C-alpha cells in the first residue's frame, strides 16, 4: 500500500507571507498531482509533475518533484486571501489502473 | 480542458432511500472513472474504480452491494447508494481520466448526500 504523508495539516498565515507544503512517501510515483479544493466543490488540478527533479511554476506557486520521485513540495510566494483552500497532493502509482494515492491535505487560511 | 460533470450536487432524503449519482465526462472518453468519499475536513478516500464495460473494483471495506457502480458507456458512470442510512451521509466525488495515455484525473464538483 502506498502512503503519502502531507504536512502541515493546517496553516494560518497573514497575507504576503510565504509558505511551503510537503508531501513525502517511501514509494516511488510515476507522477504526482497537486489539487486545490474549495468547500462544497471537487478538487481542481493545479499541476502534474512527472520527471524527478522537475520544477514547475504557476504564477506565485512553485511545485517541485523530488529526484527519486518519492516526494514533492508546493511553495506559495506572497500568499493572498484567494489562496485559501484545501491543497491536496496525489501520487499516481505504476499499477494498471494508475490510481491516485492522496495525501491527507493541507488546509490553508490566508488572512487579509 | 477536461470537464467532468457530477449530478446532483446535493441530495437530502429519508433513511432507506436509494440515491443515484451520475458522473459524466463531457469532452473526452473515460475508460476509467473513480469514486471517492470525503468526510468533513479530511482528504479523499477511494471507494472504487469503475471500468467501462466491466465490474467495478472496490477498495477494502467498501460494500459492493451497498454502493452499486455502473459504467455503461465511455462517458457515464453511476454510483447508487442503496437503502441509505445516516452514516452514509458524506461528500461523494467522482473523477475521470482520459483513456489516452497517462493523464491526470479530473474531478466532478461532488455530491453532498444527507440522509435524515
């Protein structure tokens, strides 16, 4: 069974601060996705990382996939209230169904 | 981008009622769809994998006779919660993956099920 540990579980910061969310596993993933979910809605895909060491940027968000493809991080620069939400990392295994293993989620609150 | 439509968005019904939730891929064919359950302030828990034209694969601890899954076409999967009880109240979310190659899952907006 593949497990994905996500930290921190909860983060409350002031507007303008930076933050990093981590996802760690002992398993190797073929790819890893980051999602953002707002209350009462489904997760929305932010990015997919596939190659070990890969770094992707999406405006103020920077995503990194570990060299061994076992871990990933999401860094937000100058957080804004609109960034508030539940951030989920999900690793895709190498099985035929390519099922996702979800981290426990990080609930981010950015105060104005 | 890939769009997944889930319906209904909210259901409130009496105990003992069976509830059907639909998941449609609108602009791509999904050979595989996934059904998740999410409790408040928690992450998503995979319930089952729905494969077009074949039986669904259920995760350990998920009762297949309680949660009936039908994936009759490449764009539609349904989840029926049979004889629902208050403990079945939850947020149910489906996702679909484009059958072409290794693609990320795209999620529906979820169904909030409340059993009285």
